[in-house]
């Protein structure tokens, strides 16, 4: 990353943070000792990396999402809407999704313990949790109501979930997580990419046609 020709341009997100970058490579030459895998086989290395990234998250994120849901239930009680039937139904939906995510995580962990390297099935977990997180953070904003338009307090310490142990259940923590959840369906492969992987490499469906040249 320090060699000549590598330019990193931070991308500012809705939250004001810059966790993503554009990276431009201009006439960059990689030294032989820095090559990972075989020369001209970089795609296989990248796919292996993404498999581990998505698979590892599937094993640990269910724990964090369960803690996040507990915080949201506490917020609903604090705002006096925990008896609202619609809010209760949406919270119950989130609970069922977190439980299913937990079983997906146990399956991933069992595979790791058995020596199985993550494969295309890691796309299932990535698609599942990232799409779920948009829904629960939208619910948090709905519970906050007008307060979400002028968030106050401490912003989230991470971009994955609002599960900061011991942190105040501030509106800023939820709104910041809501902003970050949008990015969850983009990084580590967009939801559209995950669906293609599931369809082509797991279900054996025909590949998406290449654009006309």
C-alpha cells in the first residue's frame, strides 16, 4: 500500500465516517516476495479471502445481533411502545430471524471445527445477516420517531451492530447503526452478488449471461 502508484481516496458515508475507500493502482508493480498464491491466479486468492470473511462473520455475528435485539427491546420499553401490537410483531420477527441466524452460525462453526474451509455457502450467511440488519435498524428509527431526526448521545463504536456493552441506549447509537446498515449489503459482496453465487454455485442454476460485446 506504500509503494508508488497506489492512491487511496476515502469515501465519506451517511454517518460522516470514512470506512470505505477507492483504491487506484497506476503502473504499480508487485514485488515477487509479496505475491500471494500463484501468478495470474489472484481471483482464486480473492475468493478464498471472501469465503473466510463471510464465513467467520456467520459464526460470531449471531451473538452480537442477539445482544443488539435485547437493547432494542429495552429501547421499546423505554419509549413506551413495547405494548404496541405492530411493534411487538416486528420485534418477534427480528427474534425469529436472530434464532435462525444462530443455527446458521452453529453450522458454520461446526464446519470450521471439522476442518472444512468456507465455500460458496458463506454467501447465504452474508446475504441473510446484511438484509436482516437493514430491517431491525429501520425498526429502531421507527421506535425513536421524531427523535431520530435530531440524534443525541454517543455514536456507535462499530459499524456492524448496536451491541456496545455498557453504553447508553442513545438515539445517536441507533441512528448511526441505521446509516451503517445500508453499507452492509454492499461490502464483502453486494446482495445481488451473493444471490448470483447462491444461484450458480449452490443451486446449479444457469450463469448470468455475459453482456454483448
